[in-house]
């Protein structure tokens, strides 16, 4: 059974760009910085943890417009069209959003991998052309940097607050009751998650949404009901 197609999600606009061909492989990199303190008389320096570096996700994306491609009933591109239009959709994630004054935060989702990130680097290589010079095939080397802010970093290392215990990233096929079962051990306690995330229709969850999961016991501010 073929693995579902990878998807790049713009978390601000909710636009979803399916990857035309799944990558053959991807590389996750992570480093930690340590300072060395030389002490006279010791066989080696002492190490002091300084900080962790961003995790990165690297891969090659293959784009081809020589043949027509479809996503269900939707035509992604016409046959023999300019592949640069598709390349620009990906590299456009490096453009600054005038409202936020920064490029968009993305989620790269593929199978069991869900990576919250920004597009930090892209390298384009065009490898096939029509007679008039129009490129119709390209290889795109991309590097995504893990996205963190003070809030997500605190959740990652389990610095719990009085209000929230963690974030939960919605995966393929998950329902809010399934998330409640995974987090609380009870599928019926889904209302606290829906309320704190302002979810009007619990049946409409999108892959990649990062949901706040409140600690129990939780008091419903509207009804006064307590979930525990």
C-alpha cells in the first residue's frame, strides 16, 4: 500500500500544498552546544551545557509538469506547463507576510511525521526543458527549521502551567474524541479541548492543528460542569 502524499500546510492561511511525488528520503538533524572549561591538572576539559540548536528537516522534492497531474478531480497542472509555477508555490513560503512581518509558519506532514517549521533554505535545479526552453522538471533541495517560541518550548520540555498541560498535533484521521481518549483516557471528555481551542464543529479537524489540552479537573465557564 502506497504511503499517503506529503502535505505542506500554511498554518496562517490553512492553504495545503500536496507534494507531487513523495521524497525518497528525508534527514532530521539536531545539535546541542556545550562550552568547554579547561581546568589545570585535569585530563580533559569540563563540559557545560549552553543551549540546544534548532532541529532541521532536509529533503529533495521532485516536480514535474511534462505530464498532466491531478489531485482527485482537481487538475494540479496541465501537461507541458512551466514547472517554475509549482516551484514558486514552495519557495513562496520564504516570502515575508506583510501582516505578520515574517514568513509563514508551516507544518510538513507525511505519514507519522508532523514537523512544525519554517522554510529556511531552497535550492532549485531544472533538469528537463521543452524545445522553446521552458523548464518542465525540477529538483528542489529544501531545508525546514523547526519552529519554536517560548510557549511551545515550555510545552516541549514539560514546564507545565496551571492552565494547560500540553499541545496535541492533529494527525491523519484523528477525531476530537480520539484525542480526548489519548490524553485523558476517556473519549467522552472532549468538550474541554473544544472550548479552549474555540472549535465550533468538533467533526472538522485539520491535519496539523496544534490543540491546547487543558489539565483536569476543568470547569466549563458556561455551564459550570466540572470534568475530571
